[in-house]
C-alpha cells in the first residue's frame, strides 16, 4: 500500500501535466467539437426520422405502396417513435463524428479512411440500428436479430464513409479559405452529407431486401 501511494504521488504531477497540456487540450476540444456537431445533427435527424422511417421501412420491407405506408403512420406512433429516434441518434451521431475525426488523424488515403470509419461505425452501432428498425415496424426484438443484415449495412456505411471523406476533401481543397469560415463549414458539410446519403442509398435497398421476412 505504501509503495502504491508513493507511486501515485510521483505519477500525479505528470498525469495532470498530460491532461492539461496544449496537445491534450486540443485533442479533447476536437473530440467535444465533433460530438457536439453530431448532437445537433441528432436532434434534427430524429424529428425527421420519426416521420419518415416508418414509411420508408414499410415500403422497403413490406413492399407496399407509398399510400399504404402513409396510412400506417399516425400522430401517436410518431410521438412514440420519436423517443426511440432521439435516444439512438444521441448515441450514433456523436459516435460517428468522433470516429470520423479520430480516423481522419491517421495517415491514410480518404478511401481507406472512409472504409475504416464505416466498418467501425456499423460493427458497433448495428444493434442500435436494428433495434430502431424493429421498433418502427412493431416487430419483436431479441438478441438473435440485433446483427441482422450485417453485410448490406456495413457495405452501405462503408460507401457513406468513403463518399463523405472524398467529397469533403474535394470541397476543402477547392477553397481552403472559405472552408475555414462558419458559412464554409456549414455548406461543405451540407453538400457532403447529401452526396454521401444519395450515393450510399443503394445499400438501403439491399438492406431492406435482406430484412424482408422469409
């Protein structure tokens, strides 16, 4: 016990110096900034998803028409599902932004960075994604279906990560000065996310096909 206490006393100044060093402060600032950015996006996306996801999931999995899918949605269902989308988005969105920021610090081509981000994100958050999907469809939830449709989902997330990294790099490289302004960051992120969502959309079709009941 005495040796442990002595070691703690010797290590404490170095630990405090590490925690409050400029490098560590800059790193923590980037992590918090990425998480905050993800949290803002989580709120916006949760409200949109509470309305659109039940409709889209019904069309993808049940293969019903848009009119039939809309008839299955009502205000009470949207209100209940909003609780799920908010809770899951507050985990997924900040996690993706932090993962993307950490992978961005690795010296790799944008394609490999995007693939790594998508793989890590999907592998860790797929249980949350499938929980949310099954809640939107009022399907039973158990441990055996939390990693359902892993292959098409990881493919979709890899495509999303690759497109997002390449488009963002191209936009920043086109006008670095504008990219450092608030307007530049907003417009570049908006264009990047739209492009990534559109180009990774075929993965949603494949995932929906794999989630169809036998």
